C-alpha cells in the first residue's frame, strides 16, 4: 500500500531574539507557549479544510513535553477536537523523534491499522543563557497528515542506524548540556548522518546526487555545510537549514525543513531527508502532481513573515516568571475533567431549535428557552472580533500588562478571553482576532491550558 503525506503545516513563534553574534535571529516561544501549544497550532495549520473526524491516529514527537508522565498526544487530540476513538502515542527522548513518528505513521497506514495519521513534532529547548549552545536553539513545530491515498509526497524508502554517544543531553529538571563542540559535531551528527545516508543509498542502489532536494539535520550552519560537502552534493539542492531565522528546533528541525521543501517543490521531485539523534534516520520521498499550495495554510513561509523582535532580558524574565508556580493547588482534577470540552476543546453548545450558541454550556437556551436540547460546536477554528477590552497592570502575568476583552466569535457567541501577541496600542473595537491554544498559568505543579485570542494575521 502506498502511503504518503497528504497535508502539512507548521508553526513558528512570532518572537524573534537577535543573536549576539549579529548573524540573524532565532524564534522563541512567548511566555504562554510551550511544545504543546505549538503542536496544536501546527496541527491546526495542517488540518485546514480537512474533516478532523477522518483522523485515526495522532503521534506527538518532542523532547520537551511539559508532563513527564502524562501523554501529550491525548491533550493535543482533545484541543483539536479529534474523535474519541483516535489512537494516540508520544515519541520522545531523541532529536530524531520527529522522523521516527513520521515513519511510525507511515507504517501504521501501510499496515491498515489507520487510514490517516496525524504527526506533530514540536520542541522548545533551552540552554544556559548566553552560552554558545543557547544561540543555536530555536522553537518551532511541524505537522503532517499521512494517508494511504491522495498523497502529495509518497514515501519510497527508509533506513536507520542506532548509536550510543553522550553529546547533547538533558536530565528531568535541567537545561541542555553538551560535550565539547568538536567531539559532538565530528563523532555525533556528522558521522552518523553520513553513515545513514550512504547506507540507505547502498541499500536502495542510488546516490545522494540522484535527489532533487536533500534535507538533513545540522548542529549549526557550518556543520550543516560540512555534511553536504562530505556527501558530495550540489549546495543548490540542499534545503536551507533556517539558521539565522529559526534556529535548531530539536525534534522539529528536519520536519520543519520538510514543510519548507514541500512549499517550494513541484510534482515529480525526489527528496531525501536525514535526521540525527542517538543514531540517524533517513526517509526518501517523491512528490506527486497533487502537491498544491493552499492559501489558507501559513506553513513556514507565512510564519517567517510574521515576526516581532524581543529583547533577551525581557524574554528570559518572562520565561522565568512563566515557570514559577502560582500559589494554591491549581485546578482540581474533577473540575478539569468536567470542563475539558470547554477548556481544552473550546466547544460551545448550539440550541437545536434556534441555533443560538452558548459558552459555557447552559441548560436553557437564552433565546428560545428550550431546555436540555443542545449539540456541541467547535469554536477553536473560527475567527471573531474584539467588542471591548481592558488593560490590567495588576493581574499577575509573566509579561504585563494583561490584555483581555469580550470577543464575538463567528456565529454570534461572546466569550471573555485574554489577548496575546499584542500590545495595548493595537487594541481597538472590532479588531479581527483568531483563537490560539495557550498556557493560561502554572499552578499545582503543572501547566494549565485555555484558549486566548490574538490579532488576525
């Protein structure tokens, strides 16, 4: 059975942190973002125009899941309003978790255990502020919908090697650590990538020069170029690694390059991608005539165009404040479970008699007064407008002041929401906004999520 990528999407935070070297910038999360919120944003970008009920499986890849023992894929599935019987799984512990999840989705579709599988890779890693490693890292997410038919890019082959090397690592409650750069680059990524690519080509009876585009992991821009030189490929065929724009996005690094490549590719192109992490993994793809740009999908190109510079001191202060625990025990497990459709899935209730939307859920319709006659309606993929707003300098926030207001969502439902990715000067009546899944606060030893709004791009 032919399996391939039917749709794709991405998310890159708009915050851009200038590099001390003066060689560009990197993308960093806002105070209310993490690998989960970025994954939801990338998945929503991928699923634009696609019936979410058609998704049978969700694989989430990340080395920075907020919960050590709690599935991130299940939380993402609820936020996306996927079916109750969707299969979910997390891939973590390695930088090549993104391509491993993609390969797992391909195998699941080929085996027939899923007709379509959603793969999301997302990472937000951090190192000691001001360190050489910290300058290399960036935050981003990429998503793919793998199907058995109508593939825009079919998978033609795969290959992997495993290796044990202590090059970059992180324990449960610490920042990233790394060994000496020359050891990491020579015996880690470079050697493993070259061995994996040559091994795949030897097995498949081809050469790296036979591919129109090559996408592979890079420790930094210089090492990325070294790998290309060692493989003897034309630099014009190598996908730009986005250093100086995004940075090394961990498990999402190579998946993000694949999204960028698919945005630029035409039908009939052959691609070879190789990711690194405790070994290396190679996938070969061929694009089809079904590869078409979708104007409503932002992808890598659209997110790169939407950027906002942020000062390093403000970024680190907001990140530190966001990680601190808020007093109290947080939301009770019972209340979280009871309200998860509203809080995580952002579902309103529509009156079956007159169609009026209610959020949160009500027992009696405010318009026709019918009782207990409602059906759930997803609001998260709708737009709205700001009817009124407030600027609160006293509310505890990692990035004060707190902006909030009443939003009239498409369909007539009005909801009080916080406004993110905006400054007070931007707020005005009837400001078009879209909804975005964010971390609302950290309390009770865990992050708590809800939906916010932001100015419509």
